[in-house]
């Protein structure tokens, strides 16, 4: 049974008019409240863990599904850049068919027992195109590093409605940190329905990639948003509208045979476009590496060419651009990063691509790092 929960967006600004009570299909009857899923836990870790498991279309409890969504990608000024559709038939992490069709990028991947085959564009999608699937299938990472981060519970106000939120706050963030951070929610954070672990909003902090999740349904016991809008500095960057979401009948391992002209099976190192490695970081460098070396304030941005192994650890990181005085510290910092493995048919692979490291190194060590 699907339960619709809607809210409206006022223009392209971060202002929500949240519906006071969930809109329930008439056929749901008196049992509609129970169908909204479990209640919201009180502890930040419990909220995050439960929400990561129940939002999106990933998980060990998920059965075969089919989704089709229309999307629009906007440039940094908020003007429409590309539009298209994303469609996926999913049987398992190994067996699937995924298609992007747009005015700039057309590609179909066939996950088979013999490996991954690809027709159309042979490059991996760029950041925003790949995020189309991420926002639909797994909007909350399940492997946030608990050693270097605190999960902190709070509230954020949207118009006249307060939503419970969980921020992923680095333990040591004032020696090596993102600079020019806003004093209000500078960290990655996720906000939920007041009563259920249903994702309504998330942000990378500083007003970057603020995602609004609307018209949410309960599908196979998971929350899936049918309308998603991503804003950056209050300008649209990506919109998604789900056209179809349905169960698939059981299928065998030969469900999606690739056409004869498809390339594959694909193997070797995966080359990623700009920005994608940044979204895969799960642990950044610690402050102790720099306090004893740098005694003055330094800040800036350095772009590195990085290679990451199957285990998520950095193989190499070499400077490409940025202030000379920061290139060595940025490379040293990046070599201590750990990444979420990049998965192809459910298996980790080695990847390479540009990685931006934005640093503020200060001579003051935080109290809890002394």
C-alpha cells in the first residue's frame, strides 16, 4: 500500500509549506497511520541508522523493481542545461538494466552474469547525471564513519514548521576544515518528518546541494520521493519527477541480454568526472597531521588527481592546480582520506579522477584534540 505525503515548494527558495496532516488515500481507511512506517527514534544515531535503511530502493529486503523518472539539470546560474529520463529495471546488484536518455547523454548498462555491458556513451555519467540515481535509490549513506564524526540531533525551521535533523559533524573541524562555512548548519545534515524516519530534506552544508523530497510514498516498506528538487545557493541544480514505480515479477539471471553491439564486459580502472570522488569521501584527514607543521593560517583550494583502491584507500594523489603553498599539505591530507568503495555490479573497483581539497589550516588546536 502506498501512502502519499505532500508538501509544496514556494518558488525556488528554501521555504516549505508542509501539510499539517498527511494526505491519505481514501482506500487506506483507519489503518493509514500504521502504514506510514515506524516512529521516529529519539537518539541521533538511531534516527540516522533507521532512516538510512528505510529511505530509497536499496537494502537486503528489497524485491525486484522498475522505476522511470524525468529529470532536468540546471547550470550554476539556474538555467536549464539538460533534460532527460532515467529508467532502471533492478533484479539484484548484479542483474539490472539502467538507461539514461537525454539531449546530451544517452547510455544503457546491462548487468549480467558475464559482467557489465554498455551501449551508447562509453564514459561514466558526470556528477549531476549520476546523482539522479543516487537521490532515488540511496539518498542516505549507510556507512558514515563514526570515529571522525559526531551525529548531532537538532531542528531546522522551514517556514513555520520545524523538522528534526541529524547533522554529520566532524570531531575536529577548526584546524582542517571547509572554509567560509556558514554559522548555521555548515555541516552535512538530514531532516525528517516529525513522526517518522522519512527523509524530507538534506544538505551538504553552506547551502550547497540542498535537496527537498516531496510526494513521498511507501513502497515495499521503504520511503521513496516522487518529486525531488536540488538547490545550490538557492538556485535549482537538479529536479526529478518519478513517472513509474512498480514491482517486477521474479526474473532469471538472463533477464537483460545486451545487444550484440554493446561494449563489454567492462573491466579495469573506472575514470570518474569532476566532483564524483568528493561525494564518496567517508573519512578525511585528522588535524594532528598539520598542527605541528603549520604555525600560520593558510586557506585555499587545491585540485588533485587521485586514485582510490577497491578498499577505499588512496593509492596516489598528485596536485593539478591550486596555491603552491597548499599543494603539498593538500596532497598529504588527501592520502589520508578514506572513500566509500565505487561499486560495479555490487563489487568494489579501483577508480581515478579529480579531487578538490579545500583547506583552512590554523595554528589553534581545538580543545578536544589536545
